[in-house]
C-alpha cells in the first residue's frame, strides 16, 4: 500500500475514496481537474510528470502572477497531489511505473490518440498488468473520425461545437465563454465515469476503460437546447437583439442595464412584471405565446424602464413580488457579499517550501462536512523517494 496523506480535516481515511490510488499522466486542465476532484474525495493522486519541466501547465499563465516558480493555474488545479518524475522513454522509469500500476486503482491519461499505445501504456497493455485497474482517457474529439488528430483545446472546441454562437446579442459576433468550460465539464464527466467503473469493480472485481472527449462533453452540456434544434427541423437558433441570455428562452429572460449596473431577469410572467415596472406598453403581450414571438419588442420595452432606476431599487421592488431576478456582480462585489462569505468557498493551501495560495475548495460536502485540504501543488518529482520507497516496501512484503 502506498503512503497515505492527510487533509486539513483529518486523515484521508475518513473520506469516501480513502485507499484509492490514482496514477495521473495527464496535463493541462481536463484530466488534472478530474484527479483534483478524486484527491478532494480522499484518493492518493500521484502526478506522473516529465523530469525536464513537468506538466506543461506549470508554464501556462493566465496572468503575470506566479507562485513558487509555477503558474497560479498549475497550483490551483494540482493541489493535494504527489509528484513522481518519470521519463516515459526511459526503460528503468517505465519498469517502475509498471510496478506501480500493479497496485493502482485508476490511471488517467490525455495524450493524443495512439501515443500511449506506442509507449506500451495503452489500455490493452495496462490491462495485462492489472485487470482490475480503471483506465481513464481524455481526448479532444474521440479516437476516430477526421477530427481525431486535432488539438483538444478549450477555445477551439467551444468554437466548433456551436457553443460560441449561443451567447451574445444577435448583432454581435460569436462569444466564447470566459472560463475553460469544455475542459471543466470533460473533467467532471471523467470523474463520473471513473466512479461508476469503481462501483462496478466493487461488485464484479472487473476493471475497465473510460473514455471522454472535450467535444462530446461540450455537446452534452448543450443537450437541452441542442435537442430542441434536432427536433425542430434543425433550424439555427436565433439570438435575441437585446440582453440575450438564451437563444431559445422567451422574454423577459436576459440581462438589462440599470441606472448604475445590470440586472438579470429570468423566466417571469410578462403581465405581472409589467405592473411592477410600470410599463403599460406591455399590455398587448399578456398571452404567453407572444413572449416568444415578440421577444425583442418586449425586451426593448423592459430595458427602457429598467434603465430608469438603480439595481438596488429594482431588487427592492421585484424580489418581494417573487420575480426571479439578481444583480450582475463582479468578483470584487461577489467576495465582499455576506452570501458568498457564508459559503466558505475559499481555502488557503501551502507548498512544502512555504508558498501559499488562496483558491476554491471542493464544492462537494460529505456527511455534512466541507472538504478542504491545505496541501499545495508539488514540485516536479517532489515525492519520488517517498513513492518509490513505499513501492519497494510493498514488493518486499509480498
């Protein structure tokens, strides 16, 4: 058994995935985000990195800020893991990895299709080493078809999947989502597949293979409206011209400028909203069918009225009347709000060199318990001796 590690809430043995060992060969975001969640739930995640620089995301900067010599992005997504430096073209390192795979529970990789097979670490190779292992792979577009060799990058997948056409007003160009939504959703789907395979293994003892791709995950993210498209003669969705928040939902769904900010208004009866914002011009639109047909005309009227008062004034009118609405907050506004503070979503982690990072915690609660871990991201190969010593001890005990 490889050495376990602790969380700030106590021993990892208290967590649901205690005793599960994950060998994570993946880089960048999708795979590492999946192993991060497994680590949060108690798994011992061993991050296998190249000796010469490690995971490429160590140098993938989202700002000029770096911590302990690496990008904040790397630290954020690789906290609570151990690092094993290994050269996949070195026979000795490969022999050690194969020994580790004998007792591992999960292996994650996101190399382009065919690379792991050439290295002798494809699914069929690894299955002969450990039939009970769950082998999890991430790709950009699957392992077949004309897109097979294209780079699996978040923005490119947003562009090709149609997602970028779902945001913004009709007069605007395609708008990419401001976060790596394809990567994060793919990581989430990978975790779901891994956990399902581990449950099956608990029943049958059989391991298995889990495959996810960025394209399939981002299409699944759009399943609600994409299904409407498929069943509506495959007509292209039409974005609204004012405050568009969905190409498929009727007025008043959207974001409206107020006198001092912005207000989001979700699904609400137009006739009820009309009285509250004192807009008699909306009287012809009392029938729900008109909320679709007259979407832009209705939203233009609403926009003119909403612009006359501050966001706080409108909230004071609309929220007591059970109108679904919310202020559009910036991050500085969000973190200063008592609602955010009550969630306790921010934790501080530290590396073994003493560098610290404030970041989000695991969003899952287990038995009412908030899961945090003060353990920061590792240096390349930081845990080589620890991991290899445990491996040798395990071999000697056989």
